[in-house]
C-alpha cells in the first residue's frame, strides 16, 4: 500500500492510541478490505470511519473476555522426571534414584513456610544489650555466657553454651543459643575452609540463615605504638574485618578494619549503622586469668529489626569468643575441641587404612589361591572344554 492513496487510510487506522496488536491474518484481511474501498472515491471516508468504529468495538469485546491472574512470586520447581517413562539415561536414572530419596516432591510439598516452624519469635529486644562471656573457657571450666538487658538485674534475655559434638560438620566448637526457659533458638558453628574463616548461623530447624566471614589482614611497616606496648604486636599492623551475608549471599552487615583487640567499633548495614559495640572495663583477652564473665555493650540503632538484632548479637558473641584464642599475629590458636576432633579424625583414618592393608595381606596370603581354584572349577563346570575337528579334516 506504500505510495498509494490508501496508505494514509491504513496508517491512520492502526496508529490510534487505543489500538492493540492483532494477529497477522486479521491485519491482512482488514488491509485488503480497506484497499477495496479505494475504488469508491465518494464514500471512502465514511466507510473507513464506520469500519474503524466497528473494529474498536470488536477489540473491546475481545479484551473484556480476558482475565489477568496473579502469578506466584516464587514458582515451584518442575516435577522430577519418571525413570523409564521419560527415557532418562542410565546414569541420570541412578542419580535420580539416590538423590530422590532425600527430597520431597516439590509439587506436593510446596514452598517452605518458615512461620510454621517451632522456632521462637525473638521480639522485645532491649535497646542496649550486654553480651557476657568467660575470659578463659578451658581454665575456668566455663563454656557459656548470656545476653542480658543493660542495667537490668532480672533474668538474662538469652543464654548460649559452647559445645563440642563429636559428629558434626564443624571442626570447632558449636555455640547453642537457648531462651531462659530452655527453648532452643539456633546455633553458630565454624565452617571448615582452606582459606579464611566462616561461621554459619542456623535457626532451630537447622537452616542456614546468615554467614559470618572473618578476614585478617597484615600490613608490614611501622607498628602502632599503643598496640605494641599493650599487646606486644610490634611486627607491622594487623587488621580484622567481619562481613555478614544472608542465605542468598547478600551483604547485610559489616565492620570497618579493626585493630587488634579494639575496644569499640560500629557494625553497619546497607541502610546505615546497625549497632555500636564497646568493651566494658579495662580487661583484654590477654589479661591474667580470672574466672569472671567479661562484658560487651551492644547499643542498637533506631529502626533495626529483630532479625538484624539477632545477627548483631551473634556477631559480637562469635568475635569475642574468637578473640579469646587470638594471638598477637591476628590468627587464632586451635581450641581444645579442634585438637580433640583433629586427633580423632586422624586416628579414624589410620584405623581405616590399617584395616584395608590387613585385609589385603590376608586375602593375598590365605584366600587368593582358594578363590582362583574355585573360579577355575566353576568355569570348567559351566563351560567345559570341548574339541571339535574342522570340517575340512573330516572324511568325505
């Protein structure tokens, strides 16, 4: 139609703001109909206007028959394939058999609703929280502490205890958080990594909610005079920084570069400061042994949520506990739990290797000939030896 008198008519028909996209068949039919109107010079304009009105009414009727449905934000994953009906390869069929025993059907189970879990709801946090922990857990035989409201003489807000379960994914201590009435809240445990240190925060259902990452940096050069005189760290400068990530690996909190055994620091989030930490008293992790509870003051910022308060308090507990094993180099010495688990793992590996070697020697010296003779006898019985002459040697 380009270059013809009907071009303006068709363009005007489809350039109105009220029109919508239509299938090609409808557009082609409508264009042919408009072209046929070009032969009628007198009534062309009237016919086009009538066709346009009729076309708009039809589009309105078609659009009224459609309804929009709200789609789920997180759709359920696709259903698993049937082993033989969907013609899976043998290797994926075997993998689906073993892995399928450890998961539920996503169609039947649906999305996990954390509100239905039995985890307690941590509400009514105090504006200022005291984190208490023993100075020397091994020497004082005290492996726990508590969270309490600042200036309150009532019962603690939450208790925590450092345990050493033998069969766990963590090589070090596992901190268990409980309410004053004994209700289990969650745990924090160190993850075994080749580089760096990570501590996972789990809720009462065992789900990883947050991960604390500790980074230690050492800068050579002139040391800090106060730190050198107070702690004996005279070989350059040591910095420690903490990062907190949620279960989607999004950064939710972090600290600045902290000096060795710094007395106060601020925890910041994406929207600003979350809390301010301050050491109460003149004690340090390197102070002479005294079996008393050391205290840290946590001042929460306004507008912080209960979930963020739990993360900040757990971060303070983990950092203070690790400072009890930290040396002047910034690295931490192994705890009693780590030494015990390491020895146990090495011993079990030695037992397994020794057992395999003993079994191999016994089989080589006592059972090898018996097994060989038994297999030869079975072969002779199932496939006896036969002699057959070729047909070329048979007499004709």
